[in-house]
C-alpha cells in the first residue's frame, strides 16, 4: 500500500496540535506539529505511540513500513524527510523516544 492508503487506516488526529518526542533521559528533542505537510507524520507517530507505548525499535520498523514509498526516498536522500530519518536512526541505534500527544487547545 502507499503512504496515502496507509493513512486511511490510522486513527484521526484532528484532536492533536502536535506530537512531542523525548529522549530516554526525558529531554524534549522534537515537536511535530499537526499542519499540512506534517499531518501524516503526526498520524503515524501517534498511532505508533498508542500501539507500542513510544517509538521503540519495533515501532520504528512499523513506521517505516507505514511511510511506504517515502521511506525509500528518505534512505536515498537523507535530510529530506526528518521524521522518517528519525525512525531509521531508532532502528540503527536501538535508542527510541517517548511520545507526548499535545491536544488542540
């Protein structure tokens, strides 16, 4: 399936303003805002956090599959897809992220 098709099977994130990621020490390292161009990443990361309790290696592997055709592009062009690059890094290093879902105010 394509990324767009995969997104249709994920829960809605209309109630979320953003997803925040925290390193193992609990320090904030990134925010993915729920806005055009990033809303798909918010949906993937929120679904992964719900299924896995955070962005673990298993979650990252699932996320790479969900990003579908964009994963191959990210591998070929590091830096073009930072939210996929982050998942590739988790798989490579084994160091995951905690996730905080930020609701719409």
